[in-house]
């Protein structure tokens, strides 16, 4: 996880399930985690896409978790739009 920023669980916890996860710490110290469990038979075909999406979401979440400036109150709406676009 330290090299890529993404943690992998390849059927280590549950047979038939592979998971990727990221951790996000905002500037206030809040710690969040996002994980994507996928059945193993589908995982290998989309492994790279899951990694890209998680890293994109992490970047957007870090931007949204920073204290907003007085002129910018749209952080959360932008992250929701970004996640929606990326996942489709």
C-alpha cells in the first residue's frame, strides 16, 4: 500500500472475493476508507480500472476534505460528480 496508495486483498479474507481499498486522511485528521470488493471471477478483468478509479477518488476526496475557501463552497458537489462520471 505504501508504494501505490492502494491496498489489495486477493482472497485472503474470503474465498472468491478480491478487494482493493484506499485510506484518506483529511487536513482535519479525519480518516476515511473506501473499499471495492469484487467476485474473483470478475476481478482480474477490471483490476487496473478499479485502481485508477480509487486513485482518482482519493485525489478528489483529499481536495474536498480541505477546508473550503470563502469563495468555493462546491467541493462536495464536484467530488460526487467526479465519482459518478468515473464509475459509469
